[in-house]
C-alpha cells in the first residue's frame, strides 16, 4: 500500500448490495487535489472478506486511517473492524466520521480505545488538516472539527466552518465506481447537502443545522459537467441523486431543478435519473419537465397516511397533500418508492388502520410496475441527532444504548400488531426472495430509499 492515508467503507451485513460512498469520494478528492496520496478501500465493492481487508491493511498501514460510519445500525460492525486492525498490530491514527459519530463522539471515545478521534461535521478539510498534522508531527488538538482524548479527558476542538460554496470542491474520487458498475447500471451523484425540512425522526436536519449549513446546493451547470465526465469516462447513463432532498425550498429550489432539467436537454444528455424529495415539492409542470430530461424515479418522503403521525413527525404536510403528490406522479408515469414509517412509539390502532387504508388507496393509483415494494412493518428508528430520539430520552423512554437505541410502544395493542405483522412480513419477504421477485428494482435503480428510517 503506497499511500499516506486510507479511507475505508466497512462491511455492513444488512446491506444486500454494494453502494458507492460519495462522502469518502469527496474527502479523497479534496486531499488528492492538495498533493496527498489517498487510497479508498470499499471492502464490499472489492468482494473481500474482513480477514482479507485486515491482512491488506496490516501489511503496510499508513499514518492515518478514516472509517466511515454511514449507517447508525452499522456502527458496531465498523468499530469491530477497527478492533481487528488493532489486534493485527495497526498503530495508525484511526478517525471515524459521519452523521452518527458527530452526535455520539462522547460515547465512542469513552468506550472504544480502538479509535483515536471522531470527525465532527463534514470531513473534507478536517481529514486533510489532520493528515497534515500527523505527517508533520504537529499537535492534532489544534485541528478544528474533531473530538479526541487529551490528558485523560475527551475534548472537542473548535468547530470547523462549513464550506458554503460546494462548487469549489473537486468532483468526488470515483475509485469504487468501476467495481459497482460490474453489478449495477447506475452511478450515485450529489447535487446538494442538507434539507430544509424539519422532520422529527431525521438526523440529516440536525446534522446540517449543527454545522450551521442547513441546505446548500451546487450550480446545475456544474452538476451537468460532472454527469458528462462520468458518461465520457465510464459510459454510465443512469444516475441516482443521493441528496437528502434534491429540491431546495420554495421558488428558488423549483427554479434550480427546472434549470438542471433544461441544461440536461440543451446538452443532449440522454440520461435517466432518480431523486429524493418531499411531497410538497411535487408540481405537475416541473415534474413533467424533469421527466422529459430523464427523471424516471422518485423516492418520496410520504412517511404516513395518518395525520396525527404526520404531525408527530413534523412533516408540515397533510394526508390529502401527500395523496395529491402521489396521484400526480402516477399520472406522469414516474416510478415511486415511498419513504414510510408505519410504527412509532405513540402509534395507535387508529394510526395503523389509517395507514393501511392509505396504502390501499396508493396501490390503486399506480400500475404494479410503477410502485416500489413497501414493508408493512417499517418502524421509526431513534436516530442520534434527531428530535424524536431526544424526546424519548427526556421522557425516560429511550432503551438500549448508543449502539442500539430502541423503545417500547406506548399502546400494547400496537405492540401486538407490530409483532404479528413482523413475523408475517418476514415470511412474505422470504417468499419474494425465493421466487426472485424484483419489486423495487424494475428500472435498474436501488430498491430502497437511502434515507428511509424504517427497520
């Protein structure tokens, strides 16, 4: 291994497919643009076992190793991998980063001596300056944006100001894309960071609010430039936007989306793409234009067909508005995968009944090949950094620990319904896999919404 730093996307046992980690790609490209030798190791993409990955790293470990914790549920596995590296003799500085570590740095550093520091916030500049300090033998406690142990205590350095102009960043390194294209037909891309929504179950809003950069969007021309470069270099013409919300707020957000669609058509880019957005983003003329430019799939943050649940989730929308958005997309013939949370701590039998009727109404709107599979047992996950988790903690209802937060349902009837439906859903899902049902992947895009909160 001939590098100064290694960025690792660890194995996540619940992930059935390989998925390129664009966050790591941006961190790598930022440091490479400044002359650093950075290697990316995506264990799943390379088809390696944990043993192979550990042996490879232990053979010649670089001064700095960064481990991405992309999913909260995958934290335990990522930390276990770091322990394996230590047992193999790795002395490198190990830093972990992501939304989850940003909020749980205290617990992570207190309980996991295998890691040396935690990146708080975005990682491009922080990783570069940490590497600079390590190579020069400088005091890393001077590096902004990290938490670490110092003099027997856990301390945080001054927060790092966010990069407000995303167009100043180089395109992300695509080391992993050739591996993923052997198994799928699309490439991920990011055109914005953050979300203007205030959903109580989501940690994205909390993360970007905490770094004082709630929503930032790239110039559509720059996004189109990146797409063109990917077409030329890799021949890929299908793209999935990993933005938490592709659509910005209000008229500005709609105009940006329309401008992107027009640029794609003006340049003659024959592409297909998917986006994630809220129901209140869906407008007929705009989405008709986007469909003409290649939009084929929308991951729609519906979340519930019960108004009390929508209010608890702070969706700032009504059931009727959600149905209108869904009907509009059905009329346009755009594939829809819904984000949906059937069960939450305060869910009642009335909520579940309303959700079931809602899903039946939605199913009647769409042809079977235009609506993604939805598990009837999706359950709200108390994500670190989310308002809902804080509510549960303050009420003394949060159970488990920082590696596996959970809760009990307030309504015993709801708990019984959840247990029964979970068993039934497990059997149904097993049957779908047995008969190789491709529900949710009809158009070559990923079957699950990357920011869905359901278990």
